[in-house]
C-alpha cells in the first residue's frame, strides 16, 4: 500500500495526502503529516480542572453547566463525555455529547472520570 498511517480518529486505512495534510475519506478528519511524523504528543499537555493529564479516548465529566452557543441547549453538571479527542486551540477537547452532538470543550470545565 502507500505506507501512510491509519486515521487516528476512525482507524481507516484509506488515508491520503493533500499538500502538507493527511486526510481520511471515511470520516473527513484532517491532520498534519509533520505532527504525525513527530509523534504529535511532543510538547502538548492537556490537563483537566484538577491537574490530571488527559489523553485521547479518555472519559471526562463536566463540572459546570455550559450553554451551547447558538442554541438554547445546556450541557448539565455531571454529564459524562466518552472517547474525547484532544486538539490544538482554545477549546482543546473535541467530543460527541449524547442528545447534543459534536462540540468542543475547554479542559478547564471537565474532570477526568
């Protein structure tokens, strides 16, 4: 095959290169080829509200009611969020919350379950 890594989000083997990015055609996830080659974990630490180190795939619990921007929905205290994915940026957790859908959270509003 092409020797490209599997998709880190869904595990698909059908990834392809698009410039400097790697792309998964099955889930549309994009990630940097340089970050993948460097091990991606190098230098990036995401910690929860208690200082525990978070990793991809962890389960976390929301510690504060969070309003969903552009909606009347609220993520309630104690909501468990399974299988998180760490990303760069201000909102450093990508996840899917049951009843709400895909969204980004700040690590300061969650604790490791």
